[in-house]
C-alpha cells in the first residue's frame, strides 16, 4: 500500500496510508494526541494512584516501577514521550512495544518528534528504532524497552502490565483489532487494577471492552475528537 509522510496540525509528522485514508496519528496533531491520550490519561493517571510497585536499583534506592504494553509501536512516538516522562517523573518503566509491520528506516528518518519535543534527545529516539527486536534493552537508566514483532492476537502475557496503550489502526479500516477477542487478550495481559487507554470512543469498542470485564470511562478527547476511552480491570 502507498504510504507518505504528512504534517499534522501541531507541526509534527506522521505516516499516512493513502489506500485506507488512515494515519498512524491524528491529523489534528500527532504529539498532542500522544500527550493527551497516553500520557495524561494513561501514565499520569497510573502515577496518581497507589498502584505503583517499588523497585530497588543498583544503588539501593527505592523507585516506583511501571510495566507498559503498547499495542502498535509504529513510529515510536508514544514510546519516545514515555521514555522522557519516566525521567521527569522519577520512575522506572519496563516497556513492551508490539508491532506486526515495523516502520521502515527511511520513514523514521523523516519524523521530527525529537526536534519538536526535545532536540537533545534525538539520539534516544534513534536508539528506540535501532535496537534489535525480541530483546530487552536499557534505553536510559529509567527506561527498558522490548520490541516484539507479532500480531496482537498472538499476545499471551498474563497479569503482566500496569498499563496498556491501545494505539491500533482505527476500527474503520481494521475492525478485527477492536473485537471482544482482542480485548479479552488485553484484559488478561493486565495486572489487577490495570488500565488501558485508547483514542477511540466508538460505541462498539466500549461495548466490546465491557463484555470482557472492563469498567470503561468516557473522557475528553484530544484535539479533533470529542471523546476517548479508558478501561480499568477491577481487582
């Protein structure tokens, strides 16, 4: 399928799949969407609860630790912002990004996220894409990354994650990624009291989440969207 790099409403780039008229991020602003959906209503929400585990690092300092699963590693934007936030928040994040079809290097090289977010972190952004798949790497002292190339339906994790970023292509073009079967996999991958956030607010998506046991909230959406969803796995 034909792909091209486009500029979104906040000046940040994303990839458009022309045959689908679908983008990796919101045309109203890729960075704005990531910050609103996944950081504000996902990561910051988790950090404001009592759900954090305490990890002991090599210096014997107790720091909170969060495990995150990203459904749709894609351009690495959500991963990049999360890695920067881990340092700001004084937490440690063990991050797993799942992607069936990795973005090509020539496309990554055209993305301007580091330039717009934190220029001195451009090396970190490149590293996210350069490290091999299927292995865990320390991107920074506060951020561990494992990239897994697999279909979402193949995920077998059980009670492993505090937070899921569900950032698959929209249900309009890939409805099979927004079914009860997929959300059942997500439900079981989360720890008790874990949370899933997504940009989608479709009624069919909300009902699929509820059908597998999630408690679902409608929240204010990012620029260009009225609502988004946050789903919680009750203890």
